[in-house]
């Protein structure tokens, strides 16, 4: 059974995005994942490579966007950044209802509802030709255990999950540097590039981190990468994690 067929099968029962799935939901999801593993590990008559499906997880300012760009160049996948999508909605000339909610939430350092985020990601995966043909790289999602369960049940199944880790001191310094660089260019810094908002975002991340990773590990293997170092060094570690064979 193809990956696309499994995704369609998973979508027959809509996920409950704000709660962990019940016994039958978890059983159905695990069965789908077992079928997916069998379909990707069994010998194929064709040598055509399987599309990539990568998830980058980590705190704000850890470098997910930077490493995502390197991986896009390496694999030709489409990059889905929920943060970029929400910022585009928030700063549109005529913001939609979603854009207005996103702008208010980002100013508070808060998260949008799980169900809304799942639908937004699914829509992008369905409509983007590069995503369908070459695979995808998802960053900034999921951020909660509810999103993680809903993501898997919706058929959004990564083959590689890479967690980027860095100290809070490093992350706060990066935000200060990013804001200073924007001002030096005569630009307005991002609304969330200030220390007060960053501290709230880090608190939100730490509050959800353990439960989200636990939810992901219930389905798939997770690789951790130290990200306090230079972009090139971190990039080499991320590439090794993505290239590693599934065990």
C-alpha cells in the first residue's frame, strides 16, 4: 500500500486535535504505521527513491529555519514553516480572520488551536506539487501533544524527526542579535523578536516539550542534535541524523 493510500485511509476518521486519541484511535494509528513501515522497508521493483518526510522540532530561535533551508537545498523538498505561514497571514495587507488571530497570539507568545494548525498543514501538503512529488520538511509543528497525535492520525507521518537543542542563554542572545540586525538594516524587527515575548515563548515551549516528544516517540524514533554551535557544524549533525537508516 502506498504512503498516499495510507494517508487517505488515516483521514477517514477525523482526529480530535485537542485530546489524545482513545484506545481504538491509537490502535488504528499504530496499525497504519506498521503498514507504512512494511511498505517502505519491503523491496521494491523500482529504484525510485521514497519522498522525504522530515520534522524539525525545537524551541524558538534554535535555528529550525536555517537548517530547513539547508535541507531543502540537499533534498529538494518543500519547506512548511507554520511560523512563516502565520506571519504571512498576520501581516497581509488585508488580514483574514486567521491572520488577526495569529497576530494577537504571536504578540502574546501564545499558540493557536490545535485543530486549526492541523487543517492548515494538511491544506498545504495537499495543494503543493513539490510536497507531493519530492516530499516535505515541517518545522514549527507540532508544538503540543494534541497536535502530535492529530498530525499522525491525519496521515502526516514523518520518516525522520530531528530535535534541535540549545541553551536559553544562546536562544535569547540570538533573538537580541536578530532584532539588532533588522534595525541596522533599517527594518522593523519581528513582533516576537524581543526578550519579554521570547521568554514567554520559551516558557510555553518548555511546558509542552516533554509531552509532545513523548507523543512523537510513541509512534516514531526521534534524534536529538546539539545546536549551540555554528550553523555549518549543526548542519552536518542534522544531515547525519536525516541520512541515518531507520532502525
